[in-house]
């Protein structure tokens, strides 16, 4: 027997309409690329989003069209999130740290018809223009006075598009499973893969996350998303914050410790969200100045494991550290390690131990750990295996990529995370390793296999492997290990080859020549052995610092 309740489609636009009415004074503070600080409210933003929606329709954007953004965290980027999805189109956020090759690929794969770009990234686009589809139109996210002189033919000006548009918009109703946002993530090999979120999945994610962090999502509380809007929807904050009335402070382009400290101090940010690399910079600044930014009391650390010493240092200064784990494929939040009031009584060591783990699953995401044969293993806090997930906020497959989908999903429809973990009987997740052959540097992926494929083409290379070595600032950096032909290539020779395909920051930090690479029983290079062998390896920059 079915219930007799109404069924109304879950729509992203309703979040902002709700915020404008029920949290009208909730703020969005943005450090702009123009150099100043911009302040607005959810009420005012809803009016501009309506204008932008009219402008998009005026440019011919139709339901299902993909509209790309290449931008920092700021109010205009936020407006695009709502206006694009609100009219039934798809907001495709592009990560500006991708290599030129990857960027060209994803614009083509997504089928973007229009691209919104911050002034900072105009030079990147100018270089790429020849490779991008001719029909792709470009809008620069600024006003007329700040429009850069650009070689981009016919580039439009964001503020001019909004001028004179109606401040009311009748948001269309459509199936809640309609696609709303698209974000690409690196694969272990080959091209990036797209996670295509729906209105339903995003609204559910926005409802699920605040209940696992109730002290953060309070009207007027100020949250700083350092995590980029181009990286999995800034962990959902552009939806969660307005829904709950929390305010947002967008940091723009300057993410060094001193800039983040000053911004947090000035704007009295309570909760700051981002990857460990950013927080190490902030910690350095806190230690230098001998105090916390005013109002700072909470931090969410994710994207990579939160290092224990970092947790200890924040906690020692009274900052509540919440460790979170997730993935692009999970919208992204899968777990949170939010401290409960009772834990305030725990001995310090016990609390830090607890916070060093990845926390508990959020509602509606299920976990299973499987062994090498895909059989579930017990959640006993000891038995380790690959973590599989299932839920309303998890992808059911990649966007138009059947082979990547087939590789990621098991026969029962669970998604394989590529993370190796164990779970306690009371649901605490600990990530112990990574099954996927990828390196995560400062929160961004580098594919070891893609690097290896290019290096293998060098005539002085017999065999090679790229592995992650621990790095204090970046968490991990790539090291290239080569079994040479003859004397082997120099680092400069290899770099020259790699730079044709990769961004400079993705290149290995060092090259080591070895007589032979360790092999597994099946004849593949044993990355496990290599990682152990080079666990203490000092990269040139680290050696210089000693
Ligand atoms: P991304 O899709 O770029 O957000 O990366 C997701 C991956 O980052 C996960 O599958 C993990 O390998 C890693 N990751 C994210 N958060 C954490 C965390 N808190 N601890 C350890 N690894 C993490």
C-alpha cells in the first residue's frame, strides 16, 4: 500500500528561494578577482540569479545544455550554480589545475556550449582557444570596467548580461532526477571521468550533511569554503549553507596562510573547510602570530587524511577538528568525524585518535568492505579491504563512459571507491591505503599510470614506475623510478617529454635510476614494494632543507 502524500520534485532552485525568504540576511562575502571585497545577502542574490537565468535563456541555453565555469570561489560562481541548474541546464565546473590536454578533453566530452571564466583564467583560455570547439561562447565574469583586453573573439561581459533583466523568474518544474551539475575527476589512467549529479542527489546531500554537523549549520554562522567551487561543489556548501541560513565567505584566488588568516580574522569565520595543505599554511601563520583568527572555532579537513600532528595543534588551540572523507563520485561527503558534546570529557589522546580516523558515514550512504574476491568482510575494526559505497548521493555510473562505469560498479550495484579501509562495529571508518594507482598532491590528483605511459616512450627507459612519497606540505608527491637503457635519461629529458601532456605541478619531483624494478608474481611492477622501499625518500627540496 502506498502512502497518500504529495510528491513534489526536489529542485536546487528551491534552496535559494527558501533562503531568500527564510534567511534573507544570510551573507555571501567574496574576495573578488577585481581586488576588493564584495558583500551581498541571500535575498539580493536570489534577484541576481533570476536575472542571470533570463540572460542564460537569452543566450539560447536550453534544458540539458552543459554550461561550463572556470572560476574561483566567489558570488558570481555561486550565482551560476543556481541559475544554470534552475533552468534545467547542467553546471560543469572545470578544475583550472588540469593540464591543457585534460581541459580540452573534458570541454569536448561534456559538450559545453558556453563557458564562464574569471579574469584570472582568461590567459589559460586564450592558449587553449584553438583546441576548443569553435561554437563555444565565452563570458568573462566581471563588469565592463574590468574586462581584460583579450584575444578571445566575441567574449561577453557577465555584468552586462545581467543589466536590465527581470529580477523575478518562474523556475520551471521538471523531474527531480534531471541532471544539475557535472564534475570530472582523474582516473587511474586515461581521461578524466564525469560525475553527473541530479537535483535530487544534490538536495538530499544538502539535507544530509548538516545533520551530521549540527553546530556548524546555524543561521548567521560564517563558513569559509577554501575547498574550491570547481572541486565537487565545494563539498556541497553552496547548497548546505543557504539551506540552513549559515553565511559564506569566499576567499577568491589567494589561499596562502597569511591571506586566509587575514580574511578569517576580518570576517570572523567560525568554520573553515579544505584540504590539509591549506591548513598547514594557516597553522604556520597562527603559530607565527601566536593567536587564532578571531571567531575561529571549527575546521573541516578532507580530501586527504588529516595528519595527526595537525589535528593536535588545532585542538591545542581550542579549534574543533572535524575529519571528513568523501569523493567526487559521492557528491562528495561520505563520512564526518564531528565531535559530540560527551567527547569533550575524553582524555586528549583518545579524542585525537578518534579524530585521526575518517569518522562515521552520513545518513543514506551504506558501506561494505570486501576482500580481493569481492566477498564482504566483517566490520570488526581490524579486517581491511576495499571500501564499496551505495546511496542516493553516490553515482550509479560515470557520464557517458561505459568502460569506467563497468570497472567501478560491482554486480550488486555498489560503487568501488579504490580506498582500502576497515570499519569498527560502531561504524568508524579508517582509511589505511589506496588501491587505485593515483597520487594526491595538495588535494589534486596525478595519475601514476599516465605519467608512466609517457615516460616508457623514452628510448633510454627500459621500465619505470611512478609512486607517491610522503610530503609534509603537499601530502604526497610523485617520484619516478626508472630501470634505464644504458645510462638512462636525465630528469630534464623526461620533463621535456612529460610537459607535452601534463601541467608542470604534475611532474615527478625526482628521478631515481635502479637496476631493476621489483615485480609481483604476475610480472607487474610491485608498487607496494617500491612504496615501502622509498617510504623515507627525501626529495631534492627536502634534502636541501636539512
Ligand atoms: P576526490 O574525488 O578528488 O575528492 O578524491 C577522493 C579521494 O580522496 C578518496 O577516494 C580518498 O582516496 C581521498 N580522500 C578524501 N578524503 C580523505 C580523507 N579524509 N582521508 C583519506 N583520504 C581521503
